[in-house]
């Protein structure tokens, strides 16, 4: 679809019909990003006070918490936020109803998100919050030269039921996106996908790292040039983007690669600017950084967010289970908080029987080192099979092996023998029901006997 038509005759009326002021907020966020940090902080302070008072007055969960803390719901101030406990994904699952505020019918929509805990979370979101989330994303995609209506090739999961397919088909049409299924990734599918990308010439490509890498590698191997397809940006999300994969994608698509960080519950949290700094979507989210250093990253902090807009299900002090490394103000001039890195999903930690913990980054470094040594690995996954054993699943490349054995030796040596590593060559890495691939499948912390099961993220 022509981008102008898609933007003005399809997407814009659709947002209007749904009562979602995406375009009004987008114009505002294009301004606020340039505000000085102090002015953005003041905006956030007002937002926190407002959502805090609303949550205390309108939800059973926060009403109780505020009273237990000896606070008066009517006079709550921003500083009182810190007196509330952190909110976890499990709270969302177990206390979903008590977190909801009454809203008039039609003022909200449901959002289902996969959880790293293996449990899907259903969340009610009001129209304004949904619009705010989309506006922040469009504001940031503009950094890459992408706007609403621009054609998108989306490498993503494919809904499995007819009803869901119809629904997502309509959403894809409204947003001018062409969907490439995570579940059909055989050689002939990849060939078909190339023909589709070459013919439709998407302005941008969006999707899971693992899918984009597999597609890009296929195109490079087969000598299928993508550069002439006119892709302006590649945006990756939801999985770890290693420096090696970033370089590979940039090479294959002939376009810059940007990594998005967020989650279904609060939407996008961080986007990379043109200078590579990760910026907070500060108009929508207030963040608290709880110091949580690692040996490699002494500045690292746990990321805890408060959604400033979702009045249907207020999320205050929501613990995302990830760490960030703060960065100095960015030379791009935006007042949005800056971060150098984000890493470490809660479940990415492998704990051995003596209580030693190995972070997901640890495994990622070994994988990157293997690639830097020229030991070809197409794909890898680290699966903890019991407390002291790891299975390294490898999709070896045609250029020959050696990578698995090298990584197994390195992992055993670097963990001082705490982990026995068995290498298993596989044809492909199994996807989660969502379509995503997990780089590390660890056993739950503190209870290494219980196996990981169910969908993730
Ligand atoms: Zn910047």
C-alpha cells in the first residue's frame, strides 16, 4: 500500500475510530524529546503523583498498600512511590483483578503478553495509554527515517487460530505490514520470503533477532542481494542482539540496525538513537534504578518502571527483571535519560548446585568469542539440563565444526568444572510457542530440580 494512503486514509482514521490520539501525542513527543532533562523530570513527577493518587483511590490492590503504609490516598506525593513494594509479573497473574480500576465499557482494550515466567499475562489498557505507547514508538522510529504508513516487513510469530489470524490480518493491513512467519523457516520458505521482500520493497524490517539473522544469512549464502530492496532500517526486538548479529544484519540488508527494548505490559522502554545511545521513553515511563552490580558491569542497576498513563491497570514500580547501565547525557541533545546497555532477563541466570550463578551474558560472551575466532556457529542455545550440567545445542554451519567443542571446553574451564557441558548438534533450535527463541534455558533459581516448561516471553 502507498505510504501516504496507509498513513492518512487507513491508520489515522483507525486510531480516531478507536479513540486513540496517536497523532496528537506523536506531535507532542516530537517536541518533548528535545526538552532539557530537568523539564522532563518535572513532567514525570506530575505524572507519578497523578497515577499514584488514581491507583490508590481506584484499585483494591493499591488502596490496601497505601493504607498499610499509613498514607492518605488523597495527599500522596511522588516521593511516596518508593514506600510501595515492587510489582512483579507474578503479582499481575495472581492479582490481576485487584489491580484493575473501574472504567466505562469500550474505554479499554485487552493486551495479552507472553511471560518469562511461562505464564501469559492479560492486561487491560486504556485508549490513551495505548496511544501513548504507539506515539513513543513512532517518535523513535522517526530517528531511523520511518513514519506511520511506511511499509514494514515483520518477522514475527503467526497467530494459530482462525479468529486470531483474522484479527492480526486486519491489524497488519491497518499498519501496512507484511508478516513473515516464525514457524515456516525452511529453505524454500526463505527463498519465498526473499522474493516477497524484493517485490514489496519494505521501508523497514522489524522482528526477532533469530529470524532476521536466519533470513539474512540465507540471503548472503545464496548471493541474494537485499541492498537494492531499499530497506532504510532494521529494528530488532525481544531477543539478545549480539554485536556479531548486528554486523551481519547491517551487511545483508545494507541498512543500519537498531535494537528496541520493551515488554508487552508497558510497551517500548528504550530505543537507540542515531548515536547508539539507548533512550528512555520518558513521557510514558518513570524509572527507578536499583543498584545491582555485576563483576563486568559495576554500574549496573535493576530497571523498575512506573507506567504514567495506564489508568485501567496501574503498574507502579513494575520490576522488569532486567539490568541497565546508565550513560552520560547523549550528544544527540535529547533530554530523554540515556543508557549504554540493557541486559539480563531474570531467567537467563544459570545457578549450579553450590549456588554459583552465571549470568546469560557469560554464555553470550563465549558464543561471540567463538564467532570472532572464526568458529562458525549458525545458531546456539544453552540448556541447563540439571544443576551442574548444560547441553549446548548447536546448528553448525557448512564451513565445518569445532565451535561446539571449543565452547564446551571454555565453559567447563571458566566455570571451574561446575558445569559439565555436552554438545548436541541439531537441525534447528526449537522456538517457544510465541515464536521467539531463548538463548539460555536455565532451571529456576534456588530450585534447580524443577524443569523449565511452558511458553516464554
Ligand atoms: Zn541520543
